[in-house]
């Protein structure tokens, strides 16, 4: 079975060079989001604690009184 262009690092770089800059940024954001989603499935307690911590700090700093 022969690897396609996208399955090799050199093929991914060559394919990325042909894409416009906006599409490359969109692909990078999508890859980061996919990574975060996979990480949150593996370690939900860590993601929950970070969300709680960020929410706590934001609520503390943005309280109206």
C-alpha cells in the first residue's frame, strides 16, 4: 500500500505551501481544537479544573461591587 501525499511530513508541507494563508490559519486552528478535544476526552478532570479556575478568576476580577 502506497502512502498518499498527506500521510508523509514532506507531503503535508508541500500541500500546505499550495494553500492560501487564511486556509493555513484555519487548518491550524482546527488542529488545535481537535487536539484540545482529544485531550479533554483523555483528562476531563484537568480541563474541568482549568475551566473552574479561569471562571473563578474572571468572576473575582469582573464583579460589579
